[in-house]
C-alpha cells in the first residue's frame, strides 16, 4: 500500500507550524482558554465524549487544526465561531497551554478490546486497512515531526465520529494544504471496526 503524500504547500505549513508552535506561551494560553472550558474542560480533558480531549496533544498539531478551523478548511460551525477572532499568537498560546497538560486515561469496553487492538496494532489486510500504530505509535503518542496526533485516551465517541467522517471522504484542508491520509486509511473500515478501535484508543495509555 502506497503511503499518501502531502502536497508541497502542506509540508511547508506543517514545518512552519512545528517551529512556531514552540513560540506559544502556556500561561497566556491558560487565560485565553477560558472560553474553551465549557467543552474541553479546565485542563483540556473533555467533560463529554462528544468533544475531544486536548490535553497532551502536540502543540504543532493543535496549532494547525485551530488554523484550519479559522480558515474554514476544517469545517465545524461551533469551532469556527470560537476561533474566528483568534490571532496567530492566540493560537500558538492555546496550543502551548494544552500541550503542557496531561491527558487523563480512559477505559475501553472489554467486549471491544480484542477487535480494537487487532485494528490498532495490525489493521485488516484483507480490507486494505493499515495498522493505526504505524503512524500513531504503539502507545498512541503520535509523531509530531510527521504531523500525526497523539490518540491515547481520546474520547471514544469523538474518535468514532471523526473516523466515520473520514470513511465518508472528509478531508481537512484544501488544495495543496489538504491532508487526505485519513480518508484513504478509513474508507475500508467497517462500523464495527470503528466502534472497536475507538474504544481501544480511549483505554490506551
């Protein structure tokens, strides 16, 4: 299976975001995060399975996603309203704040662990589904240098919703800034596999 490639513009944006994400001020980010608390919790651990944990996520990844929301390249009406007025520095500060927090471990459904582990660690060769850990790591810590986010402890309902969107062809970014990797990875996942691997990820720590 050929690994999908990012366009040149996307590669440059990723490289720049990795450099400038280091310029964020977590203390300033904490002040600016007051409007994020209702959905993502005081420390970036979401209070609802519908909304993602942000704690412990790579700053470069967070900065990129907030930028995509602000530009409309990643569509979400709620998030667009929240980030529309953010400056570049606001985004970097928020990313630094949440990256410095620790994600709280979740619990996987015992009935789903077997299939979830199989998909996460080995994929499904018969259906052309690659192993999640190939990009996100055995322990779900991701790979910031390549732009792959940390997954360990992420809310299962949120993960399942996002995977279902990817399965249906959703792509974050437009043109050369698009990243179609997950749309290609998830297109052959079954609903059962999505539910199982999402639960497994929630309990991964």
